[in-house]
C-alpha cells in the first residue's frame, strides 16, 4: 500500500495566537487518534526550530540552514493509505487541525524499509 508524507513548512503556524495553541494541539491529536483507529498512521511529529547540522558523505560536519533563511520542514506525518485521494483527505483533516496548508508527497517504495 502506498505511503505518503504530509508536511508543512517551519513557521506555517506562526499566525496562530499562543492562547489558541492548546486547542490546535488537541485538534491535531484527535486527527492522529482517528488515523490510528483507521489503520493508516505510521508516524508523525513537529520538528524543533533550530539550526541544523549537515553531515557530508566523508563525515565532515557544517552548520546547516537557519530556518529563517531557508524553507525547512516544521512538522510531518507519514500515513499508509489505499490511494492518493485517501492521502489528500487525511491531509485536509490535518490542515484544518493545524490551521496551515499541508504538502502531500508519495514516498518511494523500498521493500527493505
């Protein structure tokens, strides 16, 4: 069955007032509970805002992009559904709960992952 990455950019939720964040959290967790009950949920989380570290193929490390100057992922969900349309339906529910647009991309299949 196809797996999909549903994600949003860092800062996409900046428009939400701080006092509304508990409700956003509860709405988001409700969608996750529904996705788990439906058997489509694989994993998901928000990503802490911080400067990343880039590790090269030779093992050397350099400071990575700073979120304020480059678009980076702010949070994501991975689901497994029967179709792209199903993934888009879940993404719409996540977008409503998180109060921000979601990007949907199919994950390439690898039988060993």
